[in-house]
C-alpha cells in the first residue's frame, strides 16, 4: 500500500504532537513494528523541533510523508535561514542543544539536507520498515471480512 500526506503547521511546539499522532497512527495501521515507529517518530520530532526553533522568520513549516515500497520517507521543510553545517560529533555533556541531527542519523537509514541559505532547509528522513507479523495477520483478517 502507498500512502502520502502532508501537513502545514504553525512554527510552534504545539504542532509536533499532531505530526507524531498522524504519522504513528498511519504506520500502526499498516502493521509496522513499534520499535520502527519509535525510531521514525524520534527522528521526525527532532527535525520538527529544529524547524520550530530555527525556521523563522516564516510562521509555519511543512511535513510531507510518503509510506510505501517498504519504507517511510518524511520531508520537514522550513523557510528559515538555512542550516549552517551538520555537526560531526555530539557536543559536550554540559551543552544543552546540538544533538538533534546526530540523534536523527542514529535512528534512520538515510538522512539528507537540502539547504538554501536565507531560504530554508529541507530535512529528508528515510527508514526501511519492519513489519509486525501479528498486526499484518489481523489486518488481513479485517480486510477479508469487509
């Protein structure tokens, strides 16, 4: 099954749980494992938090999701100043910020950035999906009954 959806959200933290709910529920309905869903949601949350924090002066950002062919692709698009550079290592333990991109890299299979200084950043996350066999069996039974 192929599924696509996009969300345009205010550049406020209140929108992040909406993204998590829409994406998590979509993946669960398809029978993706909870561990795989948790990895995707962690990466997407970090990317959305960066868009909220650094995506100004625009007052919104977008999340585009495509699920199909055994993978989940998510693009988080902001209209901020653009990412300056990708960190190569975690910051010191006494530093509060700076771990988001490295966390994303740790939990998804592919991550890339389309950076346009002064015009924004697109973070592209891709994760191959792991299937919950029990959920797949239940989904097949429900579809057969319809």
